[in-house]
């Protein structure tokens, strides 16, 4: 992993693609550190993430830590409203834009509080898909003009809470997603004497590409078919509640990479909206759901982890698609609602962790072999011959031979024909052969197709102080890629190709898929570790879904959290520091009582004293250490 030209921070930016995915919120400084650009009035201020980490260490908070940037959330809300307003003005669209944030994307209190605070200035509301989320929205939504859209399964209690919100003066919309909900909503509204504000979720035939495309199409779980929607209209007309139907809603998915799919769905939804209006529904709101994608890999393409459009184009294309259809039908322009969650909060959070150790697989030198020894197994001799006779003109052939004879050696070992020492020697020859092949590949202008993934086999494993399952569940579960890069030393050339392992005891606890301009890379360029010097990495764009979806694999709990933002005078303010889960916290989540665990240890220690295995002072030391560990962080702790 070396280049001929001098290394620069510009090359570092290209290597890690920061200009493609950062949306200008992150950059690399001249001294080789990642900085965050926080909006401050009409300007921005750059702050090194390493300086933030140092400040946290001085305050007693170690890594891993999740950094939240409130100012980025505010900037994203401002940006989406600005883009829609500009598009509506440009096309003379008479409706307004009214966004809502789906609480499921990030239910954390700090996030919802910030969105409610900033959103009040734009009448930006919340979307709730469960009873618990509805209760959060009822408590936190500050602006009476902001929409509170209620999706998901609704029992009697859910419906009553939504109707009570309407009684409080809040702008609540109950979305009918299944026919079975209709009669219950009618019944509860009549009992409470309320004319509810209703919406319909349409099950469009349009589907989108990408990982989350099951939200659209005939087989989507939620939504009403054309026949279902007509049944709802007829029933509402029967009970004199058709005037309560104010909104049409559809949802294609949370990450739609291709703008053409969005335009197609909007056009279909417009046709449904027009015909519902002709049926006598009051309407006035078209909710286009989520789908505004995040460009995780920075490729600006229609890959599932990217998008081939920007926010300006997104807003313009929606207005441009709707306008002629509405004009031709002589239908008043509805207010447009989007449930963009991923695009609002993904950039606002960064997971930071340190590297604890590394394993390297390359071998530059191997010992000689005395082939005259008649006791040598043939598979070991064959591996030695491959190593010593390697030719740059036949790299593929020698690579295939090395694999074959390595596997033969292992088979012979399993059958008792090869000793452990002989196997170890043969594996030295194998890795030395692969190291020589790698050296020759670096000299080639064109690498053979079958050897393009070769470097990943020689890549190091760096062990990070984090849990994939807790902090990056989408990487493990659905192979989502996130930008990963060092936070410092970016003015030095990275010379190691690496996969990352977490500290769980699970082979799935790895990051082995990384962003790349053309495909998914299987290794990440990183620097050689320096003894006794921390090496800090950041995983970016993790503000959407990752926190709440995380699980307790190996009982690694929530990480430390620190929210930072700029004060009015431009100084950095650490707010809402939240200590990560202690061992006592996580064992209680799985039905253990920490006090009982401590009591059991006391009994065992006292028994050991009676058996004269322990002294009384040993008992005290063990009990104090056990109690201290219960209060400690679930991750590797360094002295700060």
C-alpha cells in the first residue's frame, strides 16, 4: 500500500472519499486531522475531532463515544425547507412544504428535543409509528402548526391518545393503513365528539430499487389498495366524515437511490390524489413519505448506499412532476409533506473508537528447507518449491499452486501425516509466497481480474474498541456500508490494508466492507500502529437507525455519548454528556440483579476463606474489585 508520488492531505481526502459523502460537514485539515464544520450564523467554524476527544478525556469520558452535532441537525432541517421553498417559488407552486421527522429513525431524547426546538421555526413536525413514539411526540412537539402524523398499528388507546392530542390543539393526522382501523377510528371519534383529521396510506404499484424497496408494490405490508381506498371513501361518506379525509400518504422506503423511482411514484400518487379529490374528499396534504437518500459511499450513483440526485434536484423533481398533473385536473396544489429522517440526522453522529491491537498475516522471509531430508512430507516440499521458484510472469499460476499445496498440507496434518511444527513451517512458506506475489502486483499497470481481491487476503486485522452489533447493526444485518477513516495522521501515507474486528467474541463482529467509488472495498488503508500511542478511527453517517437497533451481543452496552455545539460566541460547548452503560446496567437488562450477583460472590469468597483458599484480605479485595467492575464501562477502559 504505497504510492510513488509524495503523500498529501488531498490524497487522503481522495482515499477516504470525504468530499463525496461528507456533504461539506467534514474535511481534513492541513495538519492531517478530520474536522467538523459547524454552522455559526452566516459562517462555519472548523473544529478538529481529536480536539473534541481530548476535551472529553480531560472531562473523564473515554472511547468508544458517540459524538452528536446539534448544529448539523439544525442545518439539515433548514436546508430541506430552503430547497422546497425555492422549488415551489420557481415553479409557482401555491402549496407549502411541511416536513415531519419519523421518530423511529432516531428516538433518542437529545435528537427529538433538538428537532422539535429547531423545527418549530419551520413548522417541522414528527411522525409516530407506535404508541410509545406517539407519547413522545405529544410531549415534545412544541409548535401547534407542526404536523403530528400517526402511522402504524393503532389500537383503541393509540387512537384515543391521538384524538386527545387534537383536543389539545395539536395538528394530529390519523393515517388509515389497514381497513380494520377505520371502524375503530370512527367509533372512538364519535364517542369523544371529535371530527378527526384523517389520512390514507396508498399502496402504490410503483417500487423503488435499493435495500428498503419492500415498502412499495402490491406485496407491501402497509397501505391500502385502490379497492380498499374506495371502500374507505364510501364508508366515510356514509357516516358524514368524508370531509375529515385531508391527506394522502405513500412510502417507497427510507433510502431510494434513483430519482427516477421517486418521480414515478409521485406521478402515480398524484393520480390517486386527484381521483380522491373528485370523490369529494377535502384533502389538501400530499405526504410523499421517506426515501430521501444519504450518499454513504460518495459515488453519487444509483448504488443502494448512494443516490444519483441532490437535495435541490429532489425538491425540484417532485414539484415538477406534480404540477402539470394537478393543473390539467384543475386541482388546488396540496401542501407537500416528506417524512425524511435518514437525510436529516445521518450526518449528525460519529462513532469514535480506538484500536487496541493488530494481527498481520504477511511474511517477508521464510527459512530454507533441506529437501534431502527423506522424512519431509511432500506437501511441505511442494510449498517450498512454489515459494523459491515464483515467477513474475506466472503470478496467477503460483497463487493457485500455493493455495492447493497449503490445503494439502492441512489435510495431511489432519490425518496425522504432518507434525504441528511442519505445518507451521509450511504456512510460513505460504504467507511468504503471497507476500512476494503482492510485491509483484504493485509493479503491474494492470492487475489480472482473478487477483484484484488478492490484497484483502494479506490485510491486517485491527481490533477496535467497539461492538458492531451495538453501534453498527445495519453493517452486520444488511451489509450497509458506512464511511470509516482515521481521525488523525492523515498527512502520513497509510501503508496497511486492514479489516476491522470489534471486541465481541463473534466472527460476524467485523467491518469488512468499506466505501469505494466503484464497488464495495474489502479492506481499508490505515496506518501502522505506534506502541503506546492511541490510534483513533471514526465511523460517519451513523445518526439514523443505528442507536436504537443495536443489541447487547456479549453484553456490550450503549457507548458514551457527547453532544457538542457552538455557543453564540462561537466557542465549543459540551452538552448532554451521557455515560455509557455500566456492567450493572446491561446485566439488569437480561434479568440479573446486580446486588444478587455481588451477594453470590461474597458467599463464594467467604467459603474460600473457610477452606483456607483465600485470606480475609483476599476476600475484601475480590469483593471490592467485583463491585468496581459492576460500576465500570462494558468496553475496554484506558486510563485517561
